[in-house]
C-alpha cells in the first residue's frame, strides 16, 4: 500500500490540463492502486491524478460498495442533462465546502486498467463525483463554481437539513 501526498491548492498542477494516457503500463496500474489507497486513507470518494502530482488523464471514483469502483483512464463526459445543486468538498482544498451546480445526469466514456472501453450512465451524486474528478483533469477547480460557501463547522447541519 502506498499512500501518496495529496497536492493542495494553490499548486499549479491543479489548474493545468492533463495529458491523455497513450499506453497502459505497469506504472499506470501502480498509480491507480496508489491513488485508490490515497483516496481511502483521506476518506475521499474520488481522486484525480493531478491531486497526487501526476499530469495524466486518470481519475478514480468510489461512492460506496454498491456503486463499486470506477478506475477511469482518459475519461470524457459525452452526454449531460438536467441540473442540480449540492454541497462539495475536495481533498486538495481541506476544510473548504460549498454548493455547486452540476448536470444531474452524465454519460462518461473511459478505459479501465485492461484497456477495455466503457460507457457509464450516472445520475445524482455519482454524476456529481464524475464531473468533479473529470474537471480536475481539465485543470478546473470546484472552488470556481461555488455558489454558497459553507463553513466546516456548518457542514453537518447543512447536510442534515437536506435529508
């Protein structure tokens, strides 16, 4: 298990578009495993390669055991619809939370670690997680989209009010 350091804002790699992965090598597979370990260690539900100082188009999302693990190489959003506003946070922005508007439903095309191509339709929170991580790969930050900032001490009350 290798837990990598999480890059924090204002590191410029977070605002730099990533490079497409041309070949899935042993190093890429190791990076996927290290990213997963890092995400779990930091209690995240998603992580993108720039957050571990790699300028590659790779992201991981795992909301829970039911949704399963998505290891996405060269992901692209090919369709989106609807709109929803919900709270977000980010491992690269400790203690920063706020509401962000995103598409309610997306279709994402990506390759897995074996090179197999997938198209996944996601809605609600999974769609939000995909959009957040894919934006990292484009050098975009959720903080630029925050509608209402939420103080860390108010987060729990905000989340309970949404139920």
